[in-house]
C-alpha cells in the first residue's frame, strides 16, 4: 500500500533497539495495528489506515517511528531510477543535437582550410547562438515549473557545446598565426570583466599574450602584451601552464585580423 505509516512507541525505547539503532528493520506484518520491533510494541497512530497483514515492511525512526511496505519502497526506487534514466537520455539528446548543430560544422570548416571571412562568419554566428542560449538560461533559471527549469538546464548544455566550438575555432586560428610567425601564449585574466563577453559560463577569459612583438599597419603591440590591450592595462594576466583556447572576444577578433587571407 502506498502510504507512510506513523507508529507510536508506548513504553520505553528498548535496550535492544538502542544497540541496533543504525540498522534498517524489515519484518513481516502480523497484526494490522501493531508491529513488534526489538522488544518494543509499536502501535499505529489512530488516524492511520490498517497495515496490510502478511506483507514485508521497513521500519525506521525519524522523530516518529515510520514504516512503509517494502513493495512501496522498491516501487519508489524504480520510479526514481526511471526518472534519472529519462533525464539522462534527454540530456544526451540535447548535447548530441547541439554537437551536430554547432561543433561538427565548426570542425568541418576548420578542416577545409577556410577563408578568414568564413571563419569570421562562423564565429559571429556562434556568438549570436550563445547569446540566445544565455537569454534562455536567464529567463528560466529560477523557474519552479520543472519543464521551464529544464529549458534553463538545456540552454546551459547547448551553451557549453557552443563554447567548445568557439574554442576549437580559436585554437585553429592560434595555430595558423604561429605558422605566420605570430607566436603567443594563452594567458588568463582573473577579473570576470577582463575582456569577457559574459562571465556566466566562464568567468574570466583567456587572452592571446604575445611572445614576439607585432606591428601591422597602425596596430602595434610589444612582447608580453595581449592582443586586446597592453599588459599594463591588466589587473592580473597569468600565463596558463596548460594551453587553453583564447576566449577573449577582442583578442579573437584581432587574431582573425592578423590572419593572412
Ligand atoms: Zn584579450
């Protein structure tokens, strides 16, 4: 029966119970209104329905003594596992769909020796898509309705895939610049406002810090500067020990401008 029964202990808590109070008690019901447990007789509260005689119940102490049929407990666990599996399947499908919409086309573009214009167009489209997902995320992230809350979670998953796509494109350009002799190292700025397009999914950004000076038309930067601004204008710019893709929008924009067509 799908019910959580409240039970009363009329007498003292038995020493046997105190000794074994950590164990879950499972027992067969012999009487519709009472349960014998570790030397105690637990009685159902008057407002509780009768216990089903002959079935197994689990008893535990949580302010009151409570019990549920083992069948009910197992059914709840199965329903919970089913919900978890459905949630996982949904998340997988959202991620798969975002991967085929954003990540795979980005990889295909990179693999095909793209023009600067094509790279820029792709990057702009990714930024627009990212903004859309961020809007959705903000719109629903406080939602109480599970379906709306799910929209927020989905937006976050999609945004992660879009960010991965931007990183893939960024790393491609990073590598191409190195072949042109424009060498850099990715450097992290700790402030969430340093060149950040949004601090929501990735607080702080990774910048392109020059290992060699660059002069291109009016654009000049010294060794140690980031492409987006000179080193002195940063509150803190720390080289990444392990390479991370440049995610600063201004640096990425400049990287594309420096890229030979
Ligand atoms: Zn930057």
